């Protein structure tokens, strides 16, 4: 039987608004979770001083040994209209927050990230800076309700001010032991990129929230409601899939069934020369014929699509992502990515999203899933741990039974259990990827049975005896490397260097996402030093490739969609030919997942996963960014419309 300690909110909202009432205090504590693992707390209080309400929040958690703290103060009028907002610290390990906002004369005076600006405002508006603190979002919901539930709120900081959309999603009761708690559920779109779910109790206090931090799922739950955490996740997942269904309905499907794409240059991904003036005949989601126009017969009853002047390539792969929100689905298709490998996620969310996409209920890339297993302890990641061989086998079985193709080993797994996990996964027909566990080398991990390695994981300089020996070992074991060089470049660039200098996609992302990355980077180094570090990694990637070690394109998320293109560009900077870089994102990835019989090249009988580009990437690899249409299982989507469906610029 669950024993639950009930925390009583000291003051109702109504008391806060009663004129002449003594200065009341409202206090609350939220338990913070990262991918469902409890990692810290947010503690807040609201004080009334005359006609001013002051929210103070202390936001504090430790994720995998790294401490994150944020202090925030929000002052409002009695109807919750903001007067000032200040937040200092971090909301995630690489997300710095430094905002000081005051409302003055119809404008927000914003001091953020070392700069000051004046942002004109018209009601309704609110002051928030990312998902944290959650109590600020609670106050924003109160403002929204107090002011007639407007369709759009303008929020600052952000230049220009950002649009936030709030939608009531229903009432429900959560049962905790013998107690029943009645809640109202809301969808909030625009505080972060994509939709969050926030629950308020009957007094207007925040009960729970599901959002994302650092690209992964982040949950806040009032302490007495913590036993219902998975229920909150499942409820939010159902809402998000409903949202993705709506995006799917609004996104016009340009073609499906049987048709022919005629006139493009075809780069089939096999390494053979491009086919000029080519034809791809698609029938019910598969490639029926491919070749020069002169040699492919198009039946008279088959409709044709003219793609003269364009280039067709195989659908791209991202072999290292964490698709923790439904907005990734249209973004990936917009970028030409038709298959992704998810490398650790909330079990309830990723299995539901994968099934919805596979059934064609919603649009999105094919999802191949790697299930995360870590060792136990305060610095563990996720909620599936193994400290004994028996626990390791049970964790592998759980993922296998749920249809996961791989296991992902994380940093705290011991060498003994690496072998147990690999042996059990191989026995069940699965492969194993992951980090090199703490205290182990990449050769030890590969030698114990890890088929793939995430991130580069090789110390030393390319060409040294030590690195050459490591590469020879990996070649002998045919270990697949997912080096995530674009992620390292993004987080390791010098803080004074604009991200757009190496990643032009950052200019097209929504304002809340831009806020996240605007402060990402390495302090204390200059641009030249940062570039030297990137080049060192690229030399090792090239040496691995030259030795015959399979290299696959993976981003660890990064700038959604655009980081796939950057990873491919970096491989060309490393010395790959454009064809070799393209193959790393297509056929090499398909082979690594043992799916090359169906995917990875444009050949007769394979699935019709294709990308129509406005320019040829073999001429200049940056042309990989020129996606016009994406074809997923024969369904043709307009890339600009997909970008716009989730508030990106095309």
C-alpha cells in the first residue's frame, strides 16, 4: 500500500485577491524529474505586499553529476499582469539564463545575456524565459484566465516578443491511494519550442508539468502526486499524438499510390555515377523502376511529376536522436530525414510515437529504437538500471518484448554487465550501442560485444601509434561509430562566435529554441582554439573511414533537422567525398541497422524513401540543405509546409 504525505497549499488564489486581506503566502514544492528519474526540486512562494504579488522560486537539480540552479523573481499586479521578472542561473547544463525585465511605459526593458533592449508590448503579454521556473508558468496561466483566455500571449524576452498559445485540454481526477485530486490540464505552445502540458489543481496551484530540457523529457510533479508520474506522462503523450494528428491533417499530401518522378538527376546512393534525366516509378510505397528516362517505361495510366532541374537522393538517416516531442516528426521530414534511431527516451512516449507513425496515423520518420540501460546510483541516467546479471537480462527482455532493435549501454554499466547485456541482446537478435562506460576504453567496450559506439570516444591524435592501434581494433570488430561531430561543434564553439557562422539553420528556428542555443558554447576559448578541436575530431573520423570503420551520421539532436545537414557537411570537411558523406547518412546507416535490403539506396524493390533537392549535393555538399519535397514510403510532402507547421522558417 502506498503511503502518501499530503502537502496542503497554504493559500488559495482567491485569498490572494481579496482586498484588505492580510499578506498571505502561497508555498509549493515540485519534485523535478529528468526522463522520469527524480533529480531535484523547485520550491516557490507567492507573497502579497500591498498591490504587488511577488513570486520567488528556487529551482535546483543535479543531472548525472552536474548541478543546475536557477533563482527567479516575478512581480505582478493583483490581476497577475507582470511588473518585472528576473531569472539568473541555468535551466539545463548548457542553457544559461540571465534575464532582467521590467515593464515600463508600454514596453519591456530587457537586460538579457549582456545586452539591453526595449521591446514594445501590447496586452496580453507575459514575462517568462524558458520552461523554468514552472511556478512562473503557473502565474502565466492565472493571468491568461484572469484576462479572458486570449488566443495569443506575447512573451518576453525574445526579439521580437514571442507568441504563446494556451489551450484547455480537459479536467481529470488523479487517484493517489485513497485520495482523489481533481485537476485541469492545459497545453502551452511557445514557452519552449513545441507543446508542454501543465496541470493546475482546483485552487489554481501547479500540480504537474511535462516539458523538455536539453532536448529530453523533463517532468515536475507536486510531491504528493509523485506516485502518478507515469500517469501524467501517458496523459500528456495522448495529447501530443492528438496534436500530431492535427498537424498531419493540415499538411497536404502531394502524392501517394502510383506515380513517376520524371526528369531529375538521380543520385541513387550506391556509389555509381548519377543518372541524368532520370525516372523513379513508385508503386504503393516502393520503387518499381529507376533509371534514365529513355529506358524506363511509364504505363499510360500512371501520373507523372516533373522534377527537371532537381536532384533525387535516398531518404536521410539520423542515427543519434532523442525524439522527445512530436514536433520532431515534421521537422525531420522537412529536412529530408526519413529514418531515425532514437537513443534514449521516455518508454511510454517513444513506443506510442513509433506505433502511430508506423500505422500511418501520423506523419513522421521511421523510428528505430535503442533502449537505455544504466547502472544504478545518484548519477544514473533514466530509470532502467542493472546492477546484477539478472537485472541486466530483465532490462534487455523488456526492450526486446517492446520491439526495440537495440540496447543502449550508458556510462555506469560495469564491464561484467557490458558482456552480459551484449550476450543477451545478441541471443535475442538485437544489437548494442551506447557510450563507452566509465573506466573503460573504446576497445574494451567493443571487445566485450558492443556493436556500435556513440560519440567519438578516441583520445590522441590521428596518425599516432595509439590511435592507429585503436582504429585497427575497431576495423577488425566492424564496430560502427556515431561520432556526433556537429553536436561537439555546437556546444564547443567559442561563446563570441555566432552559431550562424557555421550553422545557418539557426537563423530559421523558433524564438524559444534560439534562446536555448544563444548561450550555448564554451567559455574561455577563442574561435581558433574551438576550430582546432573540431579539426582534431574530424581527422580521427577521416582516419576511421579510410580504415573501413563504418561511420554513420548522428546529431544527438542539436539544431532540429539542420544538424543532420551540418554533420554531413563536416564529413566533407574531414575529407570524405560528397558521395561518401551522403552514404554515411543513407546506405551505411541502413547497413548498420541491418535494414539495407529495404532502405538506404534508390533501387528497384526498396521502400520509396526519397528526397527531392533543388540542387545537387555532389556539386556542393551544402546543397543537401535545399530540400524541396520529401517522400516517405511513397508519400510526398512539401518541405516548406512541414517546416512552417512547427513554427520554423522554411
